[in-house]
């Protein structure tokens, strides 16, 4: 028989749990997102204006170009204006409707 006093577990102190040596250290939660997130209302406005632009401006490329470039009539970037407020959303919707009927 094996003497219990010579086994490796017998040499550990009572303060040190046996499984602490085998468990990897857990990483603390670290947020990977540095930019502020959109509120639910802002996300809704972003989705609405993007969908409208895709449908009315002739496709993905035209919609992205319009929404992400400065518009002199709106005096700003349409996507930022639409996300920022309900009034901005209405102004961008009006601008898209004008472009769709003119084109």
C-alpha cells in the first residue's frame, strides 16, 4: 500500500485548493466596442432611412453614396442627420423622395 503522507496532495496546505493549479485564470470582461452605441430610436431611424434609400435610389451603391456623403442642400451627411432626430429623418426622407422622382 501507498503511504498517504508521501502523496503529492498530502503536502499541500489546507489554504490551497487542489484544483487551483489546473484551472486557467479567467479574463475579466473587456468591452471591445469603443464607439458609443445607438439608442433603440436611433437604430430604428438608421434602419428606416437605409431601407428607403436602398429601395428608392436604385440600389446599394447609390444609397450608400448618398447616405455617407455631404449633401449641400441638407447641410450635412444624410445618415447622421436621419439618425440624430426625427426632424432630420423627415428632411432626409424628403431629399430621397426628391432624388427618386427626379432620377
